[in-house]
C-alpha cells in the first residue's frame, strides 16, 4: 500500500492527519485541547514508514531466495530453529538483501529533502533559505548537491564494504 502512493502524499497524510488522529484518541479519554505533533517526529515516522515498506519487500525477496534445500539439510542435521536462523538464514539473507537495502537507503537519504515541506529544516530547506537571503541560489543549491553526493558516496562505500563482508567465502563465477 505505501509503495503504491507518492512519498509526498504519505508525508502530508501523516503531518495533517497525525494531529487529527491524536486528538480523536485523546477525546476518547476526555482530553479536549489541541494536540500538535512535532515536525521532526512526523518526518521521522513518514520516512521510516516509506523506507520500511520498501525494505520489507527487499528482505522478503532475500528470504525467498535462500534455497529450500539448505533449510531442509539444516533440519535434517538436527539444527534448532534458532541455530538454523543464525547460521543459515541470516548470512544468506544478508548477502541477498544488502544490495537492495543499499538502494533503499540511498532513496531514503534523498527523500529527506521532501520533509522540508512540513517546516523541518534540512539540507534543501537550509539551501533555500540561504539562497533567498543572499540572492545566490546557484551557490547554495550547488553546495547542497555536493553535500548529498558526499553523503551518498560514503553510504555507497559503506554498503560496498558490507556486501564484501557478506559475500566472503562465496565463489565467483
């Protein structure tokens, strides 16, 4: 459901509907005052919900990619469910899921720019404010672009190292 709607719509629904939902729940308990939810909390929940939906699909695909024969062999060897999970499932799911989770992380990192709509100051919002006050938009938007590139490059390097770790001992074709 979350993957099928635009990310901006999820942010709007949580920002505008979150306070209304909190007030509706509070009315049940007799509280009649206005409740405002912090923009940072809304941004965190919105981005977590969006990226969580995509990450869930990545992990689901990785779990389904583990060969059934290996699970059956582990059971035949007498492994407990916990041991099977720790020694068979986790290493292989990590190997299959890390590239997709890296993509989800890169998208989430870029989606943080959408949070400026709810008044939260982040990289793009700060660049917009700075360019408006100095009348030099190219400088500040270029700096924001470079900052995003640095963040994605470091993230990409980190996920690359994690993939190397997860693929250790796997034969290359």
